[in-house]
């Protein structure tokens, strides 16, 4: 009985010590940022980070930090770690995609009820619960605009710089959208097989008709029936092109390609990278080039 009691006291002391260390760390990071007059913007994952990093630019008063790792990919099965919670505890603003992408959002809201959270896809038209909205250039531009608003709200001192950065970035995105619209004449009505849900937004923007879709990602594996269905869609529904995600769709795409006369392309879903600021621009440019090649423009 005594032993248990001491054990409990020891645990309590350990808990208190850890709590104090954590609290000290949080207070210190708050104090540090206050001294530097820095606004901490935390983003949930890659495409939101890239957009925010472009808006913040070289502004010394805004620090953008990503919650997940650059190679995490989508956040469908993402679990928050204690480090993530610690980072969020010192954030001034938390930028997320929304549209169901961050399933942990209710936990964050519960833990930090006063944290400003902006769901950048909130006002966009979402097709069939598909959260991969950044794959549509016009929608991504709207996300960037929402991010610019949020950052200006959190860091009014740097509003002019942030708006100028956002405008310059939007100019580049508009350039991509113009290229996309220019080839839509050649892509419109073309039939494809899609092996990732993210391509639904590409298909919509380019007027492609998806005759068969499988959503192959970290949560979904391919069964024999799906191989047969995908092959059947290529053979009987007139799809000349398969769009597949490089990590999860390659095996199935290559299997189909052995059996049928079809071209396979791997458009970037833009959820992984090395944090290069132009990674969205470069990834989308590459997709435009792929689709030009696929549909002969
Ligand atoms: Zn995804």
C-alpha cells in the first residue's frame, strides 16, 4: 500500500516537472517571438505551406512553419503528436485546407479554443467530399487569397508586403491558368481512367471525362476485381490515357499498360516536396506539359 502511495507521489512529481518544463518552453517561445515581434503562422500540410510561404515571402516579421513533414503527403490518416500540439500552442494563426482534409481539426479546436484557424477551402465548391481542391488552379488561387487575408489579419504591420507578395504569386498562377484554358479545347471530352481522387479537379478544369476512377492512396490497396474493372474501362470505354499517382498508382498503371494500348501519366498531386517556394508552380507546369503531350496539342 505504502509502495503504491510513493509510486503515485513520484508520478505526480514527474508530471508536475514535465508540465513545468513544457509551460516554460511555451512561455519562452512566446517571449522570444514577442521580443522579435514575429508572427507565427502554422500550416497543416504541403500545399497550404507553399501558398503561405509565398504570401509571407521574405517578410522578417512572419514565420511560416509546417505541422507535418514535407514528405507526409495528404493528411487523411494523420495523427497529431505532442510536438505538433506544442507548436500549435505558440501559433498566432493556423492555416488549414479544410473540406475534410484535416480530420484532427476538432481536437485542435478543443485544445486551443482561442487559436485563429482559417479553413482556406471553406468557401469553395467541393465536388463529392473531395478535399483535394488545390489541384484546381482557380480554386488554389482562391485559397491563396484567403491565406493573404488571414496573414494580413494576423500581421497587420506587414499587410502591404504580404499583399504585394500575394499579388505577385497570383500573377504566376494566372499564367498557369491561362495555359490551361488554352489547351482545354484539345482536352475537352477526352476519356481517361483516374487512379487518384485528386485528379477529379484536373478532369473538371480540363473537361476530361473520367470513365473509371479508383482512389489509390495510403488507405487503399488494389484487389483483383479492381484490376479487372480498370482494364475493362480502358478496353471498352475508350480511355486512351491513365492518370496515376506516382507512389500509390504506379503498380496498377503498369499492370494495365502491359495488357492494353494506353498511355500513363503521373501528374504531381502537389502534397510532397522539398519546400521549394515554386513547387506548386513547377508541379502544375509539369502537369500542363504532360496533358499537352497526352492529348496532342
Ligand atoms: Zn489525398
